[in-house]
């Protein structure tokens, strides 16, 4: 059963320059306990999709339409009060910016315990003990001591682990991890990923893993959603996406990742960013969003906005050139 | 911490010294002295009397000798003798300090008590009529000249309505305090309201506020536990520095409301060229300014764990 199903979600930002279509008709689904990877270039709407799901889009942004079915209920129909009961408790989120995501004025244990106490009937003292236990679980050394410290006394990696401990402290059904490792250095990155996987096994939490890093996706995700300019352009299992990408954008994305054993000079030349820039979200044309950068584009692509076609249960592509699984 | 406070207090000494020197020179080279000026008017004394008066006050001695004499007293905490009054400057200031502190603290209370909530409401209801109303109020509050505001209040509440006494200390009774404190505090309150509004808006856009919301906390709890403290850190400096200059502004208010504080003493002494009194008043006002600054720095230590003084 799908624990999460997002249907035709649209989120826009009304700013001075006009309306930015940050999330433009996004649909995706996630099974219980599954790791769903979301990839895409900077600005493709990954974070905004996550914030929409949490009900945390603030003005000038607004979720305009769509459904967010979580365990059968549409979160968009809930009142703010009901949504608060979901946030942190059943769906929680780790943010992209570990250095600034903790309140500088409160001790670590107070920042975790306020969440635990919000969703469980537990005394302050017990919540402190629980906080120490959680810090131990995310492998923070001397958890008793660290719990009493302030964010500025901890490194970026430790703060991110604290965010993870916090996000898992109420046993959520879905954990949204928005680039949980991007701000960290490489060795710490691997540790944090391992840690999340371990905890996932332990708690059977579904993870929505947002990242630029295809390596991370390959390592932990079962399914992948590829986003481009506020839209989903391809979905599929991790094997399908990596071994047999269908959409030209997905192919280009995979091409831009170095492969072991292909480090010759010629290969290195091919290893490049995808040419061109992400289209302006204010003035999306009446044609395929990837048209300007697509190596396979032709006249037909200029006249049509391709639909996301599901060619197999759970796998879909948004490209008019794609004719079916074996085409 | 104690060490830090002691260090800061010791730093006051060179500051006070420099200011006293500067002031001494400026006041003594200005044309006119106690023998030629009184109450802002030219004084007509015959040459003989003037000469005697100068001798008596020590004004016949050269400037550096006079300064050395003054500084000797200052080290002992003696601010000298008034040229025109029988009391010592220390006694004069001791009598006048309490009313000034009263009216300043009352103004602070009004400004903080109304300014901070106003700023908060305005920021949280950003773009609504409440926001517009309070900010229009704040801009007018900052722009109204105190003297004019004082006169209007006096006219309305004393002359027309007869609710409040127009002037005087009234032995320190509350009804006498209301108008001067309000007049003094209004601009300050407006400034605090605007600063608070900007600070709250800044804090609301911080990542940790989004984190707080993601925990499922209600807006009220988010504001109380996460927005408030961080806002205070942003406005503390403004609140403090302005309080310092507010003590300076008592000069106008005290004169207007015949409030027997340091400010009105200062004005009188300037008009009478009563230099020791002028110097004493200014030094006391500066001292208050320095102490307020120190208190603010200490308050940072209390609310912000990132700041530590050793
Ligand atoms: N607060 C905001 N105000 C205005 N526009 C916004 C705001 N937040 C997001 N957007 C718009 O939404 C678009 C998508 O942003 P989003 O943060 O979702 O990108 P992302 O895929 O998470 O990128 P990154 O990988 O850099 O985190 C941005 O390009 C921007 O135009
Ligand atoms: S529709 Fe055309 S332009 Fe768009 S991705 Fe497919 S081939 Fe490229
Ligand atoms: Mg992002």
C-alpha cells in the first residue's frame, strides 16, 4: 500500500517578477518503509515539493492545487491544528542547512524534548533521558554532555546528526531528508547515510531522500523520481533509472557522473555539466521544458507539452519520443 | 565575569578623564563667564565687583592650573563648587539625580512596554491594517518634535481637561510623572516598535524557525520559544543605546515641564556660565551612558549562549 501519494501538486511563488511555477503538476508515490530518491538540478523544485508536503510553504509561496494523500487522507484538507499533529510526529523533515537549522539560544536537549513532549505524554525528565538515548543512537559521542550543549558548540556533522535524531524521535512513518549530506564533508557524508539506513531498518521509516548526488541514490533508494523545472520527468526503480534511463534529461544527468574505469582523457571530456541552463520558472513555454537543452529534440517537441506517461506500474516518462518499454 | 566587569569599570576612567578635559577646555574658552553672563543675559557689574568675583572663583588663574585643581577634586569624587549657588556640585547633583532617573526609567518602561508588543503584532500581522496603523503611528512618533508634543499634551490634559498638573515635580507623585515620561518616551517607543518589527521579520525567515514549525509546534509556541529570544538579541543594542541618549534628552523635557532633574540643572548652569555645575551634569550623564552600555553587554551574556566574556 502507498503510504504517500502526491497527485498533480502545484506550488507557486508570487513575487515581484511574476509567478514562479516552482512545483508544476508533480505526482509521485511512496510505499511504506520504502526509500524514494528525488533527484534534479538546483532549482528544480525538490525542496518546495517537500515543504508543500509538510504544509510549510509560507508566503509569497502557496500550494495552489493537487492532493497529498498520506495514509489515505488528503493533508491539504486538514486544518492547521490537525496538520500540527502530523508534523514531526508522523512526517518529519531534515533540512538542507544543518548549520542554521537549530535555534542558537536553546540547548540541544530542549530542542528535541519540545518535539517529543508535543506529541507524546511524557515528563520533561523522561524526555531528556530519551533525548540522550536518541543522541547515542545517532552515534554522538558523550551524549549526556552534548545534550546540554548549544548548537554553536557542535560541528556541522554533529548538528546534522542531531537533526536526524530529532526527526526520528517520534517514530515518523515518513522522514523527508532534504540533501542531508550536501553540507558535510565526504567521510561524514558516508557515516550519515549509513546511519540513516540503519535507523530505517530499525524503525521501518519510509525515507524521501532529496539529493543531487546520484551516488547516494544508487546506494539507498529503491525508487527514483527525476525532477526538472518543477516537473517530474521520469520515475522508475533504481535499476531502471540507472541501467536504462528513458528520458533525455535522466540520460544527461547520468552522463554527468564520473564512472569508475572510464577515466581516460577522452572520457573526462565527456564528463560535463548538462549544457544550457534551467528554464526560467516564470515564463515556461508551451512546449517541453527540456526542449532548449535536449539533444533529441525536434520540431514536434516545440509544439507540445508532453504528459507524464505511465508505461508500467510505478514507472513513467515525460517525453513524446518515448513510445513504450521496448521502443 | 566579575573580572570582566571590573575591567570594564576601569576602562571608564580614561573615558571620563578625556571627556572632562575636552569639556573643561571648551567651556572655559567660550566667551563670557559667570561675571558677565547670568540667565543668558549680559550682566552689568562694575569693574571692581567683577574683578573681586573673578578672584573669589579662581577665574584669574591660568587655565591649566584651574584644570589641575579640578582634576584633583574629581579623583576624590569632588565635582567642585558652584560659582553662583551655595551648595557644592555634588550636593546639587545628588538632589537632582532622582527625578531624572525617575522620568528616564518611566519613559523606558513606556517605550519598551508598548514598543515591543507593537512591533511584534505589526510583524506577525504583516501587511494587515494593524501593521499599517502601528507603523504609521511609529513613523509619526519618531518625527514629532518632543517640545511640540509636550506643549500639546500640556494644553489638552492640563488646560482643557484639567486632568494632569502642567508642570513641576509634585514631590514625585505619579500624576506629575505621566506627561514628562510620555513625552520623553514616545519617540523611543516608536523607534523600538520599528526595530522590533524589522527584527521579528528577520528572525521569522531563519531556518531554525522552519525547523520549529516542522516539529508540529503551534504558532504561539514557535513565537514564544523561538522568535522572542532571537528578536531580543537583535534589538537589545538599539534599545540600550537609545536609552543612553534618552537620558541626554531629559534636558529638553525637564525644562519644559519644570522637572527638577539633572537636565534642567544643566540648562540653567549653561545660561549662568556656572562651569563646575555644567561639567558635573555632563559627567553624570556620560556616566549613566557608560553604565547602561555595560548593563547591555552583560544582558547579552545572559540571553545569548554564544557570547561569553572572560
Ligand atoms: N521563498 C521563495 N521565494 C520565491 N521563490 C522561491 C522561494 N523558494 C523557492 N522558490 C522558487 O522555487 C524554485 C525551486 O526551489 P527549490 O528550493 O525547491 O529547488 P531545489 O530543487 O530544492 O534546489 P536545490 O537543489 O538548490 O536545493 C526556485 O528556483 C525558486 O524560483
Ligand atoms: S519531448 Fe522532445 S524535447 Fe522534450 S525531452 Fe522528449 S525529446 Fe527532448
Ligand atoms: Mg533544495
